[in-house]
C-alpha cells in the first residue's frame, strides 16, 4: 500500500500499526460472546438482562459510526483511530470492575471505539492503497478474522488459568499502545489527494447511489452475522447424538471466511472484482441453501466453510467500490453506509429468531439470510452505473 511518505520503513511501520490494531479490534469485537457466561455468573444475571451487553455494544458502535465522518474531516485518520483505541482500552479494562452497571457502561464505551476503529481503518486502507485497494482491504479484514477466531481460545485459556483479569488488561494495554502511537505518527493519505479529487468529481449524485450502497452493506453484514450467530443452534438441532461438537459450528464458518480472505489477494490478481463478487455470492447462496437441507454435522460443516469462502471478499470489495465511487466523500458517506451495516447486523439475526419462533423451525428462519444473499446478487449490477473511468474498467 502507498501512504504519505516516500520513506519505505515508515510505510511499513504504519501498515504494521494499522493491521496489528485490526487484530486487536477483532478480539474486542467478539469478546462478549465467550465472556458472557462469566459475567452472568458473576452477578447472577438473567438472560434478558445479560442481553443488554449486546444492545449497549451495538448502540455504542452505532454512535461511533455516526460521528466518524465529522471526526475524520476535523481531526484526520490518526486522531480518529487514536480516540477509538482509547475508548476500546477504557471499556475493556472496566469490564474488570466489580459493578454490573459500570461493566454495562464500559461495553457501550468499547462499542463506540469499535465503531470508529473498524470503519475508519477500512476507509484509510481503501484511500491509501490506490489501485490495489481490493486486495489490501481483503488482507486487512483477514487480520480482523485472526483476532476474532483467536479470541474464544484466549478467553478459554485465561478462564482455566484464572487470569481472565490480566488478559482483559492486556487487551486494554495493547489498545492503548496503538492509541499512543497513532497520536504521534502521520498517517494521512495526502498522496492520494489528486485521485480522491477526481473520484469526487466523477462520483454520481448522492441519493440513489447511497441508498444502493446502504442496502448492500445492510444485507451483507446482517447475513454474515445471522449465519455466524445461528450456526451452533442449527448444528445442535440437526444432529442431537452424543459427541456432536455443535459448539464448533461457528468456527467452520469463520475459518472459511479467514481462508477466503487469505486467498483473496491472489484471486484478485487473476480475476475481475465483478467476477469474484458474483462467484462468491453464488457459492454463498448454494452453501446456505444446502445447509437448510442437510441433517448431519459433517455436511453442515462443509456448507458453513463454503458459505464463509463465498462471503470472504464481499465486504472488502464493497468498501473498495464505495471509496472508488466517492473518493474523499467516502469518509462522510461511510458514516451512513456503515451505520446501516451495523443496523443490518442487529436486525437480520433477530429476524431469523423471530421467523423461527413463529414458524416453529430454525431452518425456516435461515431462509431470511438466504433471501438476503439473493437480493444482494440482484443489486450488484446496479453498481455498474458509475461514470468513473476506473469503475468502467472494473465493472
């Protein structure tokens, strides 16, 4: 990736900071899941009250995304990311406190930090990578997957070793280190100014194009959250025999996603972005459809890996397309579409449960994300209406 300075070591150091920070963000994003049973036991919480942790993380995340465009415009990427990592550090550290109310408040705090870090980092990489933005974004989101997959294992080891408190403080410390470093280095992508201005001038009008991107991000993020979130429940119900490792079902999905993102840069060198998107979505649709028909754990595992592989490059390519359409305007437009993505992550998994409860079948509920994938496939051709020369080459 290309950044401001012509100093190669400085470029590499900046990339290391950004990508290592995204690994930490991956850990923080999913940390509530594995530690929730511990928090429930600590304060004898009901499931309903424990659900407030997820609600507050979502609300904090949404606030972070809503403030993103203004912060980047006024303070730049460096200070925006530093603020995000600071909120993450304070929130994760406060989970160690002995107060339920303070821990709930802390969850909203690190949720706000995640809203800044996840969105701003994707936009920064998209701006600084130039023509290589699609592979660069795929690599970036691969690092998030490393953190997300590693987190449950680290929590398990910490809990069994009775050092969960030090583990949380270590995550907080890593977040704070990244915040401090980002305050003192210049990561602003000024070298992309001319490209950004051209993209700004060529970008289509706000209205329908933003609605299109918003719909795509809403549907994709909601679908990914629904498949990953309900995989274990489906696996437990389709094969109830002793020894069925249904708890591992989400790992197959995230592993497929991780493998796909590792292969993404190599695939994108040989295939057009449009082709990768359509083939990925087709694989996801076929895998999700087969998942509804199978009645054994081994088949479900294969389908979940296939779904993860299909989803792997979709989010990075959507961010790449957003940045190429809008240039620097993507910083403000991103606040809207990332907020809608976050809303999709909160809505579509809930719709799965709602449908399942009213129909009496989780398989029926999982028709919701399958339908969302079909809608995404139908909406993708509309991205080809851009007048930008670079988009004409890609689409």
